[in-house]
């Protein structure tokens, strides 16, 4: 009998929490504490405008690791996204940036921050990333960029999206917060965008508590991001080689302890990613035997680093996605999630209320720029949210083989009780 019907819960113990930190990070923090310098930044021209010793060391290490000319660190990847959008050439209030509705809200808020208009293209229901076929029909004379998201650790289709950007002269930003180490056609995803970046938030593959960093091969983009990060209006000079537009700065600076931790974490990235990929691959191999489930394809291209293991369920009579979710959680499966996000249906977009109460910045927008907002506008994302999506957060628990086998056993029990299907678990 299922636990939700009064039966005994299958998984009764606590799974071991995923922890990417170790002795190396403790020693790094102690070195910083011993120095007495917790931040090396000043918001004024001069050497300290670029930050302290550990910030500079981390940025150099990350640029070298990912093969980019420049790295700019931030106190969060939300801050980094904001700076990246502010670096889009000639971005004006009311201009449009095409992005996905299936992501964390910060992706779209970075666009709004500079009074630009997010336009939502639907996702591919197999990859959960932006569907290139949905992008081109949304491009207008006011479109300035595409902001793609490597959701759940899966690389977007960069060949198709880059072709669109080249055809229309658009800037490309990759929000790769969940995909450190992911590659597309053998290259790191951030190398394929004009600006790309990763999160160092505490529930990612690698972390420093809060933090993030952007990568680019463009000197101008790097300079603009550094300025926006650190009080641009007090630092930028009239004789710069680029436009002064959007040079309103903030304090988005990374501290020395966070940078020291991030440097140590970067050394472990490949090993940590491999652990998540191996655990997800094991689950995929076993769960593929269960009817009504669609799971990602595992390949050798490193195109998916599995921040989440996304699962698409085809609802059956009398067994909705929500009922299935409740049964699985009832058996004790940890890290399980349903729905995710449909940003285009959030009140900020359906009511056009952001800055004040007079529809700014949409009052500056071209006619039709809000046509992707609200119910029915991104049907693939909505169907997943409302009826089909389940996901296991692979960076929340260690997921040893013994723990993974317990997860499989819980699925087996639920399938037998709800569907009358006895799936072989070996």
C-alpha cells in the first residue's frame, strides 16, 4: 500500500546532502581571514577598481579554464546577468530581448532592469531549452539580443541560435547558471555566446555561497560589465571608446573569501560534474523501463551536466502528474520537484506593472511586443508546467548507488500500486 494511502513509507532514512566543499576551501578562507582583507574593491578609478588579489586570481583562473579572453566576477549571477544585458550594444529603453519562459525569473528581470522588453519564445519540450524555430518569428526591428538559458544543465542549440543572431545582427547572451562545464559541439557553452556566465550559488555544482561570473572574448563587453559592477557613473570617463549609455553602476562586487572559495571549487569542477552526470545516467538507464516517462538522452558530448534530471510524464486516466508526484514524495524520494516556472504568466507581465503603475517600460515598446505574455502564449512550457513535468534536483543530495536504488524501488512501488505495472528493477 502506498504511504499516501496509509502504507509504510519506503524511504525512511535521510539521504546524504551534496557538498562540494572540503578542506581546501577552509584553508583558502583562513588565508583570507589571516590577511585581514575581505574586499579589495574601491568604487573609483585606480588599481583597486578591479578588486582584490583573490578576485583577480579567480577571474584569471576561470578565463583560462573556459578558454575566454576575459572573466568578470560578481556577488551573484543575477548581478552578472544584469551587467551582461547592460553591455548589449546600443540597447535602448523599449528595445526587445528574446528569451525563454522556462527559467528563473532573474533571466527576464535582467532585461527589465535596463527598461528593455522581454519577449518569450516557447521551449523545445524535449530539451526544455529555447526552440530555435520559435525565435525567428518573434524578431522585430527593435530586437537587440537573444538570451538563451542552458536549463537544468543542458546546452542550448547554439549552432541554430548563432545562425539567427548572425542573420539579424543580434547579440547573444547565454545564461548558463545551471550548466558549469557543459559543452556544445566540443566547446564550452559560454564560448559560443558574446557573453555567457555561471552561478556560484550554494545549490549549484560548484559554489561560494553566493556569486557568479561572466566570460567573454570582447574587451568592450568586459569593460562595460566591470563598470556596471562597480559604480560606473563615478568611474567612467568622457573619453571612453564606447557609448556611455547604460553606464549606471551598482555594487555587484565579489568579496575576497568568496573568490578564494570559488578558485578552489573551479579546480574540482570536472570531478563534481562527473559525479552528477553518473548519478543522473544511472537513474535514466533504470527509469527508462517505466512506461509513461520520457527522460533525457545521455551522450558522450558533455552537453548535459544534470543540475536537474528532468522527467516528462504522460498523464494517464485517474493518475495526474500531481497525484503521481504526491505518491512519489510520499514514499520518501528527496529532491523531487514539479512544475518549475512559466515567467510569461507572472503578474509582472500579465498586468504590465514593473516601474510604477503606468505600464513602464512597455509604454515605450513597439506594438505587439507583449504578445507572448499570458495564458496560451507558450504552450509547450505551459503543458509541462500544468500537467507533465517532474524533476529531481541532482545537486541537493549525494545520490550514492544505494540511494539511487532506493529511488528506483520507490518508483517501482508507485508504478505497481497506481498503474498495476510490475517494472523489473534489475
